[in-house]
């Protein structure tokens, strides 16, 4: 009877080990599957909704016009008035804008 008991015990231990091993394998496979699905979902969401474009850089502040620039602008303005392109009112408004 001792031999039969030893064989039975070995069979029970081997069967239990196989069952535990299979259950661990299934759990790992399920966990990996869930992780893969989550990654696929995140990639799909990223493809559907691209990140927003970065905000444009602020425009550099305009430099104060120099005397030469002001003089050139006034000269061009006078030429436009003399050519009849600008009326007296338009000329005075643009001149005031240039002189600040």
C-alpha cells in the first residue's frame, strides 16, 4: 500500500502544480491583453485628437522710428499729396500719425 500511496500523492501534487501553473499563465495572458488593449486605445485616441499647436511667439516690439525714417515717410506723404493721391484731410491725418 505504501507504493500506491506515494504514486497517488505524486499524481495529486503534479495535478495541483499543473492547475496552478495554468491559472498563472491565464492571468498573465489576460493582464498582457488588457495592457495591449489600453495601449491601442491610447494610440487611437492620440491619432484622433492630435495635440494642439503651440501658441505663436509674441511679435517683437516695434522700434521707435528714427529721424531719417520720419523724414522719409513725410517726404513720401508729400509726394502722394502733390500727385493728387491724397486729399488735404488724408494728408493731415497721416502726417499727425507719423509725427505721433
